[in-house]
C-alpha cells in the first residue's frame, strides 16, 4: 500500500493529512506502542477508517460504547466522573489491514476498539496519555472528520522519519 490518506507519527505525536497539508497534535497510548489486545498500546501499521460515528451530534457529546450518552462534556461532569475515559464529539473507528499484525486473533485493532476520537480541550496533546486510541482536541477532530471518508487509509508509524515507504 502506498499514499495513505492519514499518517500518524507516534514519535512526534502528530497526525498528518498530506492531501490538505494539515498537521494536528495528538495523544496516543500511555502504555506505548503495540498491537496486543488488552495492552492499552497504540497499534502500528496500515489501517482504514472503518466507521465514522457521531456526524450529527453536538461538540462535546459524550460517547460510551460508541453510543451518545445524552451528556455534553463539561468540567462539572468531569468532576462527577473523574475516572472516565472521555470519548467526545466524533469517533473514527480504525480497522487493521495487516493480517496477523493488526488484524486477526490477539491483535485486531477493530476488535480492540481503537479510534481517533475527541477529548476534553484541557487534555494535553503531544503527550502519550490515551488507553491506546488516538485522541485529538475537538475542533481539530471536527476538521479531520469533515475531510476524511470511511475506508480511507491510515498509516500509524512508530517514527515516520525512519520510514522510507512513502
């Protein structure tokens, strides 16, 4: 595969959309990089946007299990639920395309529920803090959501500067 629509560089904690010359800061897995299920790590390799969720929901809509809860994120809500992993605004659900690496038993990105999703704006970007997903600030995510379609490709690299495949 060549010419991914989205490039994610875990070393620099950035997401690039070459076609639009856009770069966004992200936050990936606090537990590091890896494909194993239940690891809390961010998977590498070739993926596609399998499903886009939340198109008609308001900014800061709270999702649990990919369903809007009816809540709108606020600092008061965060104080009420301090341990919640906030999945906000939109979800772009990733599916691994490399059988035995990020697709299939024990390593399946889709079955691990790995998303590109919104997070509270008070959360730092450029720092690995997620449970394995790719977090973005909501306004950046809205912009990305509008320019990327389902089935477009995403390449997640440990360090894009060391990759020579593009």
